[in-house]
C-alpha cells in the first residue's frame, strides 16, 4: 500500500490552494503512486511530492511535469501557477513599495552619467572606447537596438571626461536646429542665426567649439589640476581642453529627418569639426546597426566608417553576471543562483535584450522578499520578456475606456514606421498632443511606469524594446499600417501648416485630402481637425474657381475656333500640335488615374476599376496594366504568417499569426474553397513556416519551438499528424524544403548549418547529415527537380550546391559566389533543373546556368529597390521568372535569354511590401503574401482582366467624378451598359471583402513562403 500524503494545514492561502488543486488532479488521474509519476515526469519522487506539499511554490517546470504526468491541461496550469506566484509575491512584504528605497536597476531607460555607480559589465568595452577616443577624433558606435550603446556612452565613457567639456544630444527631425540649440546654450548666443550658419558653412561648428572652450573654466590651468586623478588619466592627452560631442540615436537623421540637404550639412559639420588639423573636438555617433547601409549612402561618412566604427556585441556570461549581481550587492541585496542562471541563459548571445533584462530585474526588485531577488519573483513579474508586456498591460487595463483609446493613439504616434527596416521610436513635441485631463493622466501613468519619457517639451517611448515585446501594441501596428502612414503624414502636414502661419498653399487637396477624410474622428487631435477643416474649405473654394475658369476657357476656345476657320493655311500645323497635346495630356491623366485607382481600391472598388480601365484605354502600357491587375486582385485572407502551394497549384496551405492552419482548394483560383481548418488549441500547431512535398501528399512545418511537424494530407479535408520531432538546430530555423520524391527534408538555420532528415517513413523520421561550410546564417534551401542536388543560400553572400544522392555522405559540389553584394534570401530551380534563380538583400535577383560550371553566373534581374524576398518560375516552359520584394512590387520576367532577362509586367501594392509571390499553373495566376499579413490572388492575363473587369462595377462613373479625374475629356464611362445593377463588388470577393475576423498576435519576425509551383 502506498503511504498516504500528509494532510494540508487548515489555514487558507495561495500555496495551500495550489497544493490542494494538484492533489485533486492526481486523484482524477486515478491516484497513481509518486513512483509512477516520477517515471512519467522524469523528476524525483521527493520533488514531485514536495510540489503538492503546500510548504513552498514549486518551479514552473516541475509543476508542468507533474500536470503532464497526470494528463492535465498544461496551458491552464501555467495560468494557475503564474496567478499563484503573483499572489505569493504580493504578500505583506514592505520591500515591494518603491518608496522604501531606490532600485539598483534603471529599467527601460538608458543609464545616465549619474548612474555610473551602478553601471557594471561593460568595463572592457568602456576601456576600448576611451582608448579609441584617445587615438582618434571620430567614433561611430554600432549596435543593435537594446545592445546598450547609449548606456555605455552616458554611464561609461562620459564620466571619464569633465562634465563641462562634454555635450550629448539626439538629432530628431531637424538635426541642424537641435545642434544649434545645444551649442548656443553653451556659447551663450542665439540659436536662430547659428542654425543658418551651420547650414551654409561646415566650419561653423568647429569655430563655435573653439569659442565654447575659450569660455569654459576648464581652460584655466588650476581647473585642470583639480581634475580627479582617474579622470585626468583617461582624458585625451592634449595640452589644451577639448569638447566631447556625442550624437546619440544617430539613426534619427534617417527615420525622422526627411530633408537630405539638412542631413548632409549636419554630417559635414560633424566631420569637419573632428577632422580639421586644428580640431578641438572629438565626435561620437551612436547608431543602430541595421542603419549601417544608410550611413554608407551619406557623402563623406562612408569614407571614415571603416576606420572609425566600433561594434557593440552581446555581453559575455561574466559581463552579464556582473551587470546582474554587482548593482544588487551595492544595495545590500542578494541574487538567487537559480535567478542568475535563468537570466544569463535568456540574455546570453541575444543582441538587443539589455533593456528587457534591466526591466525584468527592476520588476523582480519590486517583488523581492527581504533582501533576496528570487526566481519566483522574476517569474511572477512575467519572465524575461513578459515583464515589459505585463507592465504595459497593467497600465492599459487600469485606464478607462476613453483613456485606453487615448493610450492607443499616443503609443502609435510615438512610433516611426519602418521602410525596409524595423519600426523605431519617435519623439514628438508635447504640443502635438491634445491638452486634456485624460491625455495628461495617460502621460503621467505611462511615465510613472517608465514606459514613456517626458523630456522638456517632448515625449518618447523609453525604449524600442516595448515595440517588439508588447503583443497589444504589435496588433495595433499590424491592423492598418496604411492608415497609420496617412495619419503620420497628416500630423507632419499640420505642423508645417502651423509653422507657415496657416498659409493656404500648405493645405491638403485632391487625392491626399480624400484619403485622410476616411480616418476615424477619434484619432485626430484638435490641431489636425482644424487643418482638415481648413483643407475642405480650401478645396471647395478651389473647385468654385476652377468652374469659373472653365467657363472662361470655353469662351476662349470658341473664339479660337472661329480664328482657326479663318486661318486655313495654319490648319495642318494646328492639327499636329493638337495631337501632340492630346497625347501628352492623355499620358498625364492616365498615370494620375492609375495612382488614384490604387488609393481608392479599398474604399470604392467600383470607381477604382473604372479609373483603371479608362487609364488603360487612354495609354496602354506596363503602368496601366499594373493598375488593372491591382484592382482585379482578390483578398483571400489576413493575419497570415506563412503559406505554401502544391506543385499542381490545386492546394494552398496557410499558417496564421495565431497558429491556426487552413487548407484551401484552388482548382478554380477565382473561387477558392476552404477544405480544412486546424485550430492551435486542438493540437498546439504553433507554426513558423509550412511547405508541401512536390507530390502534395505530405505537408511539413516548423514550429516556433524549433520542432518539425509532418501531416498526411492525402485527404485534404482530414489532415493527420504523422510525427513531431526537433530539428536539432541551435538557432532560428529560416527555411524548410522537401525532396521531389518526398523521402528527405532539408532545413536551413541561423546556426550556419543545413540538416538533412530521412522521412521515407514519416512516422519515424531519422537524422541523416549536418552540412557545414557557410560562414553566416543559412537562409533558403531548395532541392533540384531530380532530387540529386541541394542549393543553400546564406548571409555570407554565396550559394552552395551539395550532392545529396547519398545523403549520409553528402558533399559540397561548388560555391556560387561574387553574384550578390548582400545576404541571399531566396532560391528557386527551373523546371528542368538547368538554371537557378537567387534573390538578395541587395535588391537584385541572379540567374545561374548550372550546365556551365566555368561561367555559371548569367543574367541580373535589376529593378527592385529593396530586399528581394521571394523568387520562382512560372509556366510549363520555365521561361518566366517571378520576383517579389519589400519595395511593394512583384516583377514578372522573360528569361528565355539567361544573359539578358527582360521585365514583362509588374504588380504593385499601394503601401508595404511582399514576403512571397507563388505562381500557379493556371495561366497568369499568382498568390502573394504581403508584409501586412494579407494573402491575395492576382490574375495577370490581360485579355481575361479586360473581359471581366466590368463585373466589379456597380454604377457607371458619374459626370462629376469623370470631370474631376479626366478633365478635358469627353464623358465615356468604360462600363456603361455592362454593369450588374445592385450587385455589390465587395460581395463578389473583391479586394475590399473581408474574411471572418481573425484575432491573433502580431509577430515581428519575417514570414516565409515556400512552394514549388
């Protein structure tokens, strides 16, 4: 007989309630012995029995192992555990109050000069930076967002220089003006004339630094003698004092400053101040590493980057321990060993995690017990990344409904939307916000929670880590980025209008005004509403003036006609010039109509279709065809993370942001049918990417936890899971491909390797081979059509070919290098396997002739202006290539001549970019996946498009609309007599149609699309 458990104490409490529930779960499982539970859970008997003892809260891992062994719901028990941990941490411990002492951690804010006493872990980097500034006058500090650039400069480097001889500022939207304000305050002069001088003459900054140093008390010998020995030891050994000028968050000159001339003048002033022979200034630029290529495009700066830049990498384990333990020791606190191990494991090797680490430690400090920082308090705070999200959620949930709407608009205003880069924070002036009590309350609460920073008259997010870690903010950003861009442009236009003393020429008109009039009223401030009202009145007045002008013009035309009748000899010349004028007018009107149709596509599909048709009739060409294809595209789904198409093009697999999986039938691409639906709650799908086998009977996917999941999709309406197994990679898995015979799987990972698996028996997969050789992240992998060769692309800018006929002894064949100037992101074989197509971050695609080993590199597909995210071949002859890019275009190429490919057509989005474009065997049909998570079906068959376009028109374009969009042209509606009266275009599955609402987390990681069609 097994020994009975000790009865629990009578007193109630969160620990006893938790233990009671665990014991009840064990009883429901048939009361197995702890020996049986230990065999199932792989924990000792004492550990499992202690979990239900009620004396202390077990760890989350032990709890989930106990629940798993008893057959319980792990997700439900994880919520129970976190709630109990929070209740235990919120006990009567006076240390939780922030008023009882100062936290030894700064949280999301960067360290400042005053925080030097608690800044640990970056001593080696600080010494290296100080030594660099001893030897050189220019330092460009490069690092990922959250890598600690600002902190090491402010709390590490600046304390080694006299406070009076250092100046720190961020450039903002007007870097010259910000620089002038900061320097003028030191020099005691007016900033207005100084700003103009900086723009006109690069030597101005150098001269002003000399003036400031002449006024500074540091120039007196007795002042320099009073400097602390350690400071004097690190100060650059110059006979005269120098000014240390630090420009933090230098990437703002690209994200917020839209004036290229001002940007170049600002950089020229900094470089001259640092490089002139009699320089008395040392310049430090702190810039995010993903803006390095932006820096290379600035004249003058690219020439000094190689010698001036110092990278900021992740902290080592010893540095992380110092950053965690030493501030606590100075405050008389101890750090539990389990907590130290958990934090160093989570942060080691991950760039950009230092703000999350500091914030998690600060939240753990709030929940400390006595003088100990514990793992339980850390987990109660939400964990490494959850602490920040939990703080933001606590703030949001504590607001009223009105204040929550204000908070949403406030946080969205404080983010600069990325164009080919990640979203960044944005500083806004306080006057941009409404001056109401609710706005003031939200600002006060967010500042108290250290989510926002209010500095003088500006407001900004404390750190960009909040953008990636708060799911609610991610969903807000992903819901309608186009509206956010329109709103941001409206905000900037309002500021310009006010700066020009409400000059009418700065108001919105035409298409821009029509676009922003659809913005919700509650997102606008009083200033923006005043700007819109003034724009509406100005447009109405302009329309009245135009009508009067047209009447006068018609009278003038009548007089000219009378004169032309008399001037018979000038008829020929007049006709010639009239034809030229008409052709030029038609071209201009057609181009404008195409652009307008793209803007109206979502709001008024009927009108947009007629504008595109008329534009094509006026000026046939690539641009007008693109406009037609755009309005005829069909939105299949939204919030999609990954998709794949079978080789025959009949089936589409879609993985959603909320981890749902759906299979769609595309036998008729114009009427897709949902075949099956898998919910994440049913089998914990959690997919990062999916891909079909070439035969279409097997679907493979990679989950967020790094495991491979195989489904049998022979019966598309009842897909069946065959196996789930780990990939074995040590980092993020970027790509997955299945061999043509369906017997082998290849995966590419950021651990620089390719791994091969034998899935001849999908229920029992076997690891075959680990392929090494790349010196950077391995991204795309692709099998050749005959299955004998595997191609892999990498961040080392090469494509490698592997012989996989004997997978266990796979060997490299060749390296295709020298073709791309940046990372290789996409690969695709032609149908006959004789050529390979690759896409890269450098905005180009390359054609490789695999039949010519001596000269494999052939054609270069140029035209994209951003990262080429997807490549593929269309049509049975393999002479048509399709490339997609983050620049918002899909380009279709004729590759009959590999050395001279020709662009044939282009598909374009009105905003955002593409993650993938998968051509289908059906003539001219392409499935695309855009950055906003939408899946669209496009038909590039012009004859079919012209034949069916009018089916989307509900009512013919009115004469007033025709006059507005086609002034001077006779009224000829393109679909008169061919519309379907009373028939809604949206109801027919137009791009405006919405599938049932799909709520899910917004993800910042890039999506992947795989297909062999």
